[in-house]
C-alpha cells in the first residue's frame, strides 16, 4: 500500500472517531497515519523529504481536527451528535421539598449516606451528624440534588 493511501485511510478513520466515539477508529487512524510515515521514510532516503512529509501530515491532521470541531455543531439536527431539542426547564435530579421539617426514621445505616422513611416514602439522605444506625429518628433539614440532609433528633 502506498503512503498516500494509508494517510487518506488514517485521516478518514480519525474523522470517523468524532462521530463514532470509543477510541477504536482514532487508534486505527493514528496507526495508519504512522504507518504512512514509516512507508514514506522507507521509500525516500532524503531526510528533507521525510521531514517535509511529517510536517505535512501534522498539518493535515490538525486541519482535519479543526474541521471536525467546526463541522459538528453546524450539522443538520438529524445528523448531529448534539441534542436537537430544547433543554429549558430540565432538571437531572431533585429532592422532595415537601418533607423538609418532617420527622423520619433511618431504614439503612447512614454512613453518612443511606435511606430514610418519611411519610411512608423511602428517600435518600445524608446525615449531618455522621454515622446513624438503622431505627434512629431524624428530622429533615433540607436537601441538594437527590439527597436530603438530616440530623438526629
């Protein structure tokens, strides 16, 4: 295989890595580009031409990466790896604000995280007092993300 064909295959595999993450395409592309440099060096004995080829390959890879980074956000919504829908108002996790100030019972040891039972609902909690054993009565102080902050009564 000629160095130019290996270089083109390598650049295409590197471009594919931007759309098919997992590092396989990128590794194969990088190996193909390196193989093209080795084969070019074996064909040409001149250090000048080898150096020029290596610089050209580095520029080509740099331009390819710059193109991919430029192109991905500008792709059509169905062809993009970016989410096409609006995420306004989306919240990944939250705690139940209605239980703040209520009493509950620890159902798994809080080390300092675990679960409590409040109004018949099992909820994630983090102890402000450190380790609390199962059966301890607690009061809900507040919360963050999906966990409630509790302290021993």
